[in-house]
C-alpha cells in the first residue's frame, strides 16, 4: 500500500508522489518521472486532503495528503489512528477536525482533533460517546461551538458543546426518533444518516432513511437552554421507500437537493430561508438500475452542476445541470467509477472531483469540464484501503 511505502525513509526520496507507486529497484527513467511528479506539487496551489476510512482492513484511521489543485498530484503527509472514522467535518477556522467512530456498541463516539497546518498533522484532543449506535455523519456549526452527529443504527442525533480548546463536552442532547417506513427490511425503524445546518445556521436538518422524513430543528444560539428545538413543521415527508440519505444546499441558498438511497432519486427543493421550509419542486433518477445504493451528493462551486453517487449496480456518478432560474435538474451524463463510491468531494476551484471508491481501495481523481460538467479520469489515483470520506482544508 502506498501509505506504508511513504512511511519508509529509504523509499521516501525515490517515491515523490503517492499517485505513482515505485519499487526500490526503479530505473533512472522511473526516477525521472518521480521528479516530474514532485515538481507538479506546489505549496502555492495545494490543499490538504483529509481522508476518513473504515479500519476493518489495512487502514488505521484518518490520513492526510497534500493535494495540488492545479496538477492533480498528491503526496502522503501523516496519519492518526482512530477506529472507523467514516465521516469528518472541519471547523470554519480550520483549526479543528471532528470525526465519528462508527461502531454499533458503546465505543460509538465523536472525536476532536487540532490540525497543525505547518506539519500537516492531526493531534487528538478528546473523545465523547454519542450514546447512539453507528454515527455516520458529523457537522460543526459556523461558530465552532457545537457539533452534531447522525447516529444511523441508534435512530438518533447527538449534540456536543465545544470547549475553547476545540475539545468536546459530553453530549448535552441525544434526540431519538420513532416510526418506520414502507420497506420492511431497510425501514423497520428510524435511521438518521445526515445532519446539516442551513446556510444561515438558523436551522438543522436531519435526514431519516428509515421514515422517509427530513426532520427540522430550530437552532438556539443563546447560552442557556437546549441547543436544538423541534422546528415548525417538525419534518418534511418525501415519497415512501425513498430512504433520505444526504442533503446539499445550492451556493445561492435558494435550493436544496436530497439524494435518496433506496429510490435512487434526487429530490430538488426550493428553500425559504426566512422560515427554514423545504418545498419539493422536482424528483429525478440518479440510479436507473434500482440498486438501492445511492450515496452522496455535491454541487459544483459555481452552482451549475450536481453530482450524485450510486453503488451496488453500475457504480458511478450521475451528472446533472442545474437551471439557475428555477433550480431544476437536467441529466447531463454519467461517469463510471471504482467499486462503491460512498463519498466524493470537489476541489474549491472546481477543477477536480475526487471519489472515495471504498471497495476498490482507491481515491480517484477526475478532471471536471466546467462547461459540460462531465468528468475525465486522470488515473492519478491515491491508493488507500477503504476510503470513505474526503474533506479539503486550505494549505496555509
């Protein structure tokens, strides 16, 4: 694995890019290629790429890479050990990173880290139990004072206050949900899969795969009282057997888009920021094979294209153009990926889209066409066992 080779001092001088793994017996031509790759990684055009993994195999925690957002080359920097950090979030000031430990017992937790940009290293601050099984999503508010986890198997969400040093207090709220959906196998009980703050931070939305609802909460910014209070209305219902998974807001704040794991549909909503209300305006299929494995959703920084990942059959990304006048989607293409694209991320400059293909053990680097939204594989893969979450942090 590339991450282990890079840890070897003997190889570190000959292996200058994680994208081109070379053995100790490389000839001069291959060494020259390494030099070219290193010259293609500039601190001026780089970002940090933080990668969450599942740790049942070779991976051991959260991995940090330097990623050049112009050349598309990358280089391993560091790793911190933690069990199943399947989802990460970054504080607005980028000083702190929060990660779940996705387990089904009392080790399920939220973990806090400080991030040293000079060294590209994470330092563990503390860990607090979520008191809800299998946390699979984590968000931090814009003030950096509260962290919320979505606990999939627990059918709950957990709220943590953040101390001045970035560490977490014990959970101050654990909100459990009730009900079930129409699918007897996948929707026998609530399954919270995503917790996301509204663009203005006034509301929090929690996607419930188990009951086909998006729960709404008012955010209490006062120093006293519960941080989250049931919103009005308390939830928004989508079609039966949809399986709400992840939510993404358009950069203009007027629209929101929901990827549904079971139906494979992307539901477009108009968003009323004054009242925190979602109104469905369209539903289109990202998964046309009825695989029941749709996963992640993101919008390009310019707001012109939406991408949604599908797993289990025809693994890849559905690509849609976004009508800027009404927020509606039009299918623009489809990009095949490695196996099980659980998560992906777009570089802030919009040039690259990176896919965490969990069961192919690679992070794929795709070049984006800004005019068409279509993708081209650069084959500058980062090889890593079971990558499942990608987050960018500025390099300086």
